[in-house]
């Protein structure tokens, strides 16, 4: 026994051509006709990155790598690196790193801090860090300045992140998540810089770097 299925066909004058809607329906978390979600704050680094197209592979914001000199840190608190914003814009810290050349497996870990700085006092820096632009070459943002290997501490520093790192060949690379960067004002603001400082229990050599982006 065979089964034949006959589909009812509409006459040509009853068929309706497909018409693409003028506005495609968007998810509930988007404003009607708006390509940006309601939760997106355009004043945050994430919002700025989306607006300038930075999420599509490449950033138009000027970004700089700041590398400290190798620093013989003694057994006291030392500011290893300070990134200082220029007059035209603030800075956002996108990555921080520090490494040590210790060889003792029993060495006590080094207390590390990332701070903001008012630069009320510049302190006394040693060998100047090197600064190189790494992204955003189409923009005319001003480069930051920097100091490091301090023998007298800058002021006023406010701790915002802290952790312990082993000095026994220790390496810490801290990439800050997009939208959660640590920021400072321009040099005309209250918080003018971002700093890293260390408190080694025993003398050890270290080297640090920051990567910062121009914001504001």
C-alpha cells in the first residue's frame, strides 16, 4: 500500500512575495533601532573601545609601553615605575608586569602594589624608563612621561591592587580586563599618574613595565 500526499497549492495571485522589514527586530537589551546595548556606558574604556572600533581588531587610541630600568631594590618600600599623564588626556592602565632575578627557592615573596598618584611630590627617580608607542599611530595623542627606580618616594600614592610575587625568578603579568582598567586624570586633574611599588624582604633586582592608553 502506498501513500500519496498532495499539497494544496495557492494560485499565483494568492502568493505574497517576501518583503524585508525596514528595521530588523533587536534583542530586548537593545534600544529599538539602536545598535548599542542599554548597559553600555560610553564613558568607560569598554564603551570607548566599541565606539572607536577597537573591538574589531586594532585600536585608534594611542597606547604606550613603559619599561623600567633594572632596579636593585633594597629591603624597604620602593616605587619601581610611575606613568604620568600629559596635559591633553588621562591614562588607562591596560597591562602591568614585574620580574625578579632571585635564585633562592626559600626567598620570602615580595609585596607588590599598583597605586594611583597625585604627584604632589615627584620623589627622586633613578634611571629613566623608556617609552615607546605601540598602538594608535593614526592619532595625535601626547605621550606620557615616566619615572622609576626611586630612591625617594613620590606622593601621594593610593593603593588600588596588591599581591605577593616570588623573587625566585618570579614573573607576574597582569593584563587588566577590557572595561576594568585603572585610570588617572590628565596632568591638570587630581590623580595624575599610575605607579607600581614593591617591598622586598631581601635585596633583589627587578624590572617592571606598564602598558597605558590615552583616555579622555
